[in-house]
């Protein structure tokens, strides 16, 4: 026979469901159930902090195929640097997740390098765009 126990949320006494037994912590009130569910999910997330990152990575891997090897007939065509990598070898060596991580990480590094290069080019062209005074042969005075 089941014994009454206090609800972990509202502290009212309740009779646990026979099918649940000692595992039932809250009464049948919907607000108490929702509160207990929030607490148990938060505790689970604290115990498994990497789960959401791994789940998102799995979704990305399954939703987006890895880049294919470049077409050998298009050797002269301009391609992004990451398409030149042997993704099939990376996938064999590191698995699908590892190859996807390398692809994303490579894209981040590539974007960062392009941004830095753009900043350097702006700095260099800024130095050369300052116009120097132009002198005519007849008059040794600057003209605008």
C-alpha cells in the first residue's frame, strides 16, 4: 500500500500513482508537474553540457553533404581554397563529424584571413591616395 507524501513543489500531501511508486515527486497539479519538469531538465543539462553542441553538429552533418572533389576538367577555373582539399580522405580518417568540424574551422580561418587582408589593403591604399602636389614645367608652383 502506498503512503502519502508531500509534493516537492507545493508541499501538499498527495497519494502517489501505483504505477510510478516511489519515483513520483510531485502531485497531479499541472503547475507542479511543469515546475518539476523544468528542474529535472535543467539538472540533466548541467550533467550533460556537451549534448546540445553534439546534437547540432549531427544535424549539420546530416543536412549538408561534404564538398565534393573538384572536377579535373575545370583545372583553370577559380575555386575557393576549401574545395581543393581531399574531403573523402578527411572523412575516412576523422569520420563525418571530424571532417565537418575541419570544414567549418577552415571556413572561419579563411574568413578571418580575408578580413585581415582587406584591412591591410585599405591601409596601404590609404597611404597612396594622398595626392602629391603636381608641378608644371613652366611654373614651379603646385597646381591642384
